[in-house]
C-alpha cells in the first residue's frame, strides 16, 4: 500500500473485505489510527534499499 505524503492513514473499513482484516491488523501492530495525516506520523528509522531483480 502506498500513501502520498499529504495523505492519511487508510481506514480498514474502506478496503476490500479480504484486505480489511489485514489492514486493521497492520495498523494495530504499528500503533496507527485510521484518518491520521501521514505528516503527523513520527518516523524513528528509515531504510533505503534497492531491488536487484531488475538488473541484467
């Protein structure tokens, strides 16, 4: 799932039925509340990586 920097944390109820439980569990695990602006979410650590699958 991708959220723009000016977006909000998604509401599990707005997801497809099969995804609603997964999204709800993920939000609970991360301690996030639906509707919270993403700009208000504190970032503790950042990982910048790369995928080697596209290399020839």
